């Protein structure tokens, strides 16, 4: 008899535990590639969501390059590793076509965002993702104290830029005028994009994205051959160095300039010592928002949509306060930004905001671009071969 | 009859697992390599397309230097890595056999083998880094310009091959060490009594008696190099400009960057055929030896 009672109790316990809301607390998983200081800056956003909704959120780090491998196989198995996933817009767009992405139409009001911000994750009238804050890639960062100590000033022409590099190169203890960040390759692509936007113009950037102009076109080739290659040949750019290490070395005085996105303001010890300038004659600056989506295989579709909507709206205000981010949500007040970021935002005045070229094209071309730039950086004499490969891959 | 049934009973689960997890995926991959993305039969068109891509074979490399294409890079890797692994493993095993503290030294050497290849790749990246790497700093002592060896097309592949030697030589050392234990002491004693020098003993006794082990080391090393992926992916991603690209990495690029499973299947099938062509005769020869 006692055994029967025990069995009944056990069955009842299992049944109760199986009830929704009792078996396991609802917990959403957010995935992005941010780690270290970038992750630390993002966590308050998730905490704000938890506080507002009472829904727990778990955070996992996956680089976009790894997600590109992992997600297609998971989608085929009708599963997903997270409920809200930050990923390249082209990837979201591609997999939305195959039904692996939940529709976000109606959860976000396009009018509340800067024009075009949601376009990369739109297909017809349907919205398949949300947009988070963006990072501006404004140009070359320097330490104000370093410039002051060595009597350096921001250049107004390309010739002055060359001269500035020459002066920095001659300073004792300097390894190279400009630190070249490396990772999988994106820091070099950011530099190349800035040169294209500055000396070929925003229209050419758009034409390259749309594959309406060849990489071997004289206009594009001239940017590489007449602007970038002379700097590389003069040794003003360092060899590609892992970008976080490059940042430390630059901050420590091994290099004078460092090309990086606006998130750097949240990664250095003293943001007030930061100065930045765009290439002289710059006509366009990359403004690259981060995109996220809800996979169709989430266990909690409504809660996940709610989280993505929060990230795209109120979450942005929390994020910009930590520094290094520019909101795409227009309702974020200017007062929310730290002072240094208001300066970055000022650089956008009078220039065209451009999408990130390699992130927008994506696919096989993207790693080819990174890889060819790594080759160009150490063998600038092979510029023709680099452009030929980029064009072949673009076809 | 009962014994046969019993054998079948125990054999069947393994057979089913092999069929599901090995035979079917292999057959499906081969079939995929003959299909277009639309599922039509393409005969050898995929093979012609893939093998004629500069990412696989780039004959311009013979004029201007790296890259030569993933296939040539794999061949270079095998040509350099295979004999060095065999020789270094054998020499280390022989030298450390009777040395005081040999076990400890072997354990230290073996650390390379137990290091996960991905971690090994990251270590290589820093080992060869121009700013913080040990090797460029060491070479600088001899007047060699300090630079990141994995960042330059003329040194990237060789740097990775050197790194792979560190990671793989312990494997051959351990096999040779085990092989040496199987050679009876009296064979050496007889040779010493006959007045053979240590060098003659090494070449006329040790090396021939270790032939089966050499066969295993050669085959396993060949297969390992043929499918090498992780350290390249982590250390250089095949760059710069494809200068350290290898077949397995190219297969990954086809599959997960181009989302072209057919091209990836061509490379996979090609690798499988080469692996079979090399390993089957070697194992047959070893069986004959036994």
C-alpha cells in the first residue's frame, strides 16, 4: 500500500513539474559575438529587460563567423541555439526566405528609426528582424596627449595625412605610424572601406555593394593604387596585429594612430584622451547597425519578439549610455550619450552614412575581401592581383 | 549454425551503426558531388569546375610565389611534414629510450599531442607574431627582420607546417617508443658481440624491425595532413590571400560560406579517394609483413 502511495505521489510530482511555468522558468537566450568589455557594456540592456518584464535572459557568445556555420545545420534540424540572435543582415535576409526567421512586422514602427535602418532585414512588406544601436567607423583615433607631446595636429589634406604619418614614424619608440588591427580580417576591411568612401565616394560604395561597378574599375583601383598602396609601401601601416592587442600597443605608445569603430570609446582607460579624425576629403562614413532576429524554432516566440522589440527601442537608450554606440532609434535623447560619443556623432554631419560594405555583401565574398586585404597589407605590390580576385569573387 | 547466429547477433548492431553513420553519409556525399544545386545529374562537371578554380590549383603561383592553391599546399605540407615527423619521432624515441629522465622529457614532448588543435592554432598565431612571438624574436637575434611569419604569403604555410610538426611529432614518437619495446634485447646484444657500431645497429636492426610501426606512422600522418583544418582555420584562415589555404578549409568555405554543398562534396570525395588510395596498399603491405 505504502509503495502504491509513493508511486502515485511520484507520478503527481512529475505531472505537476511538466505543467508550463512550473517545469522550468521561462528563460530567453540572447546570442551575439560581444565579449569582454563589449559584453560588459551590453549586459545592462538585458538587465533592464529583465527588470521591466520579469523574464529571465541568458547571454551566450558566438562569433558571427561561427554562427554562419552553426545556424544552417540547426535550422535544417528545426532548432536554434538562442531566442534572439545577433547576426549579419544578409544572413537574416537569406534565411528569412527559407522560413527560418519569425516575422517581426507590427512589433516595430519603422518611423521611429533612422531612415533605411530596418531595410536590410525587410523583405517586401515583411520585417524579419530588429535593429540595435550602430557603430560609426569614423576614422583614425589618436591620443590627444600623444599629439600634444609631439606637436602633431589633425591633417586637412591627404598630403598632410602622409606628412603626419611620416612625422609619427620618426618618433623614437614608434613601431609604425598606424596600428593595423586584425581579427578574422574585418579591421582591415574597415580601413579599405573608409578609403573608398573618402576618395571614390559614397556612390561608388553603393555601386560596389550592388555589384554595379567592378573592383578593377579605374575609380576603385585608383583608391587602392594612389592612396592606400603608397601608405603601405612607406611602411606607415603596421603588419596586421590581433586588434585588441593592437589597441593596447597603440594606447601604450607603440603606434600613433589606430583605425577602429566608435566602440573604442568604451574600451579605453581614459576616453577623454581620445581624438579622432576622418580622412581628409571624406565624403561618407560607415554607420553599421547591429541586427538581430528571432529564429522560427524558439520555444517562446512572443517573449522573444518582445525582447527583440525592447532591444530595438528602449534597450538602445540603455546601451548608448555605456559609450561607443550610436542609436538607430530616434527617440533616444542626446543627453543619454557620453560626451565623447557626441563628438563622434558630430563627424557624421555633412557626410553620407554608409552601410558596412563587407557585412552587406556577405557570403563567400566577405572572407575573400578580408583575406585579400591581409595580402595587400604585406605585399602592396600585388594590388592588381588583389583587385582581380575581389572582382572574380564578386561575380 | 548457432555460433553463426550468435556472431550475426553481435555483429548486427555495429553494422547498422556503420551503415547509418558512415556508409550512408559517404554514399550521399559522393552522390551529391555529381549533382547540380538543383539536383540534376552533372556527371564530372562539378569536378572540372572545382579542380580548375585557382583556390584549388593556381599555376600562376609558380611564377609569382604563394598561393599555389589548396591542393598544391596540401602536397607541400605532406612532402615536408611526413618525412620530418617520421625522422624526428624515431630519433626522439631512440634517444630518449635509455636516457635518464627520458620518460619526463617524452611527457613534455607529448604535451603537443594532447593540446587541442584549435588551441594549438591559437598558440601558433602568437608564437609566430612579430611583436610578441618567441620565434621571430629568436630569429631577430641572428639579424633576421622581426615580422609575423603567419602574415606573409611566403612564410605563412611553412610556419603552419613547423607548428604542425610540434603538434604531431609526439604521435610518431609514442608509436616508435612502443615499437622499440617490442624488439628483444638479445638482438641488440648479438649485434654488439658481433662488433656492430651504434649507427649500424640503428640502420640494420632498429629501422627494419620498426617497419610495421613506420607504416602506421606514415599512413596516419598522411591522413592527418590530408584533412588538416583546425590549426589553419584558427591561425591564418588560409591567408594571407589564400597562401596557406588547404583542401579541408576550402571544403568548409564551399559548404558554409558559399552554401554550395555540391562543390564541398567534390572536395570531400576527392580527399576520400586519395586517403583510400594511400591507406589501403599501406595496410595490405603491413599485413604481408606480419
